[in-house]
C-alpha cells in the first residue's frame, strides 16, 4: 500500500505505540546510565543522582511541549507548510535516538527549522540571524553547530514523505469519480447544463475545504507521536476521512473503500500485501488514534496548557540541577588535580 523501500518507512515508522515507547524507554535508560557513569568518574562523593535524572515520561513531556513551540514559531514566521512539517519530523526523529538529558530541545527545535528550510531551498530567502534574531537568549551559533549533530544522528536520512502528496492524490481521485463522472451521469436526462455546472462547482469547493481542513489537522498533530507510528499516507487518508465526515462530503465512505480496493489490486502481485479490508481496518484505527489525540489536545488547549507548562518548568528545573551538579563536580575535580 505504501512505498516500503523508503528509509522513511523502514526506519522512522514504528508501527505501534508500544514499539515506539519501548524504543524511547531504551534511549532514556541508556542516557541515565551514561550520566551515572560520568558522575562515578568525576565525583569522589557517593552522590545519588537518580532523583535528578529524567524519566521517559519527563522526556516525552519536554519533547511534546517544545514540538508545539516549534510549530507556533513557524506559524509566527509564516513559514511554508512543508517547512513546518519537515522541521517537526526531523525534531521528533532526533529524539527517538537522543535524549533531552544530552541535547536541549530548546536548541534542537531551531536547528530542525534551519535544516528544514535548507532541504526545500527556502533557506535562500532567510538567514539564521533574520529568522532567529528576535528569540531572547538564543545562541544562533549553537543552533548552527547542532546541524551536523542532527544530520549524523539521523544518518542523513533527510528525504521525508509529505502527506500533502497523498491528500492531493485523494482530491484528484474524488474529483474523477464523484464530480467529473457522477454529476454528469445524474444529469444525462437533464439539459440544464448550468445546474450541472453549479453542482460541480459546489462539490469542488467543498472538496477544497476538506483538503484544507485535513492539512490543518496535519499541523495540529505534528507535535504528537502520530507520524512516528503511522505512515504519512495512512495519516492523510485518515484525516481525509475525518474531514470529509465533518464537512459532509458526499460518498466519502464509499470513496475510501474504493481507493483502498484499487490500491490493493494494483499491488496484488506483491507478497504479503494487506487486503483492502485489512487496509480499511488500519485506516479506521489510525483515525481513532488521531481523533483521541485531537480530543486530548483540545482539552489541554481549553486549560491553556497550564498543566503541561507547570510540568515542563518542573522538568527543566530538575535538568538544570543535574547539569549544575555536573559542572560543580568537574570544577572540584580540576582543583584537586
């Protein structure tokens, strides 16, 4: 159903929340062990640092919070959709490999934006100073220095599948099956061509609203884990389904079944290809996951993200204490040597 040879799908889509969380737990445990080893080497005291180390949940809170800040910054700077999307994907990929105990997400969000602009050559229209110059306290050279770190961490896997491509394909297919043909068929016995044209224009306008709403939802879920669990195509089809239902696009359910069946038939020569029925089941599970994610975000937004901001401050304070303690022990060691 999707281009399985792409490294985007082979290495950066985990397929389930459990697998992704297991990966993140592994990264968290590795980072904590590294910190413990470092303190054993630099400190002569029997200092217990466990209370200062972040849990996997702490890390996810920071990653999600600054993932939202990334999108808000891009919106403020009126950056293109593709730059917002690519920056968010790079940022989230990075923190499936690295820990926030080792790399500050407040730097990585801007590094990810810088790389995303360069990937699409929008960097020709911006300088880092112009783009980030009004961010209080931001060391722009630090942002630049982290670009190679991000690229190396991601093994230079910088090709990113864009959900807009699937949405555009859905728009063209819907127009082909339910506007260009069905509207004409319904009016074969009716010589009122003006009425037919009006109906086509109404459907085209409604279809454009569905696509726009789906794109808005893409941006709304970028700070979540969705794009690390499901493929861009799966998410696009699910968001098309959600938006079409919300805006009452005619034949949307029938259309979804039709295109999944055609995709299955086109790939039926491949081994282990899922059936169109199982594909529909997958899309429904993606849709349910996204709708729950959107609902959780709506509730958090209604509270003004107050709880998340309090948690973020608490975690940053803990992380700051950890780093200050390391600096203190290193200074003490230098004096003693």
